[in-house]
C-alpha cells in the first residue's frame, strides 16, 4: 500500500497500535455482529476462529492488516 503521502510520524505508526484502545474503541472495533460471528465460526479449528475474529477487529481499528500478526 502506498504511504508516501503520509508524514514520517504517520508512516511510523501505520499498521500499529499506537496506544491501548479505550472501552468504546474496543466495542466499536472488536465486538462482532451475528454475521461476523458466523463467518468466524466457519473457519476450521478454534485457533483459526479466534484468529479470524482478531484480524477483523484489527482491520476495523487500524484500517489495515498487521504485517506479522
């Protein structure tokens, strides 16, 4: 993804959790609705299910996937 339009500070923070999210941010990004829960549960195995859910919350919160989750 191109990031040359971002400032140096923005590039450094891009795709990273800069600080601990508060309860409102957690609820807005990491609580799954019924459709998202169904999709997570469709993944094979508990590790893949939780991984799918965490990646979805992360992309909602950060706007991108982590390079190395």
